[in-house]
C-alpha cells in the first residue's frame, strides 16, 4: 500500500509505502498534521505531515477502525479489528514496538 500525503491545495507533501495493503486511515483531529494508518497485518503507523513515520504499534488481527479518544485526560488511538480485538495506544506512538 502507498499513502500519499497532500496539503490543502492537493499538492503532494510526501508518501509512505506500507509493506502490505492498508485497511484503515484516520487524520487525527487534535493534530491535523498527523495521520494514523493500519495495515492488514495489524501494524499501526503514525505519520507526520510529510508522510514520515513517527510511531508504530501492533494489534493482533486486521484493523477496521482507528479513533482518537481521551483516556484519563491523555490522548490515545483506539484500534479495533474485524475479529473483535480492541487496543488503546497512548499518543504519540513510540517509534518502535
């Protein structure tokens, strides 16, 4: 999969190639310059406004939903899968997991 990051005028800002196809993508509302994307193997990437990965997390299964939530006053990324797995990762994601 290839994620292409565009600016407000649809000019290309950058790109990130996933090792496998993406299943879900979400622009984080608390920081519009960040994009969360998950692939079919359960890897979740946090990309900056240039399409460069700034963090990574993993969940068992194929992600089907990414949502930004607050837990205990801290921002988290909620990830769910088609098989019912649920995980919440504190933002920003760590660089490697």
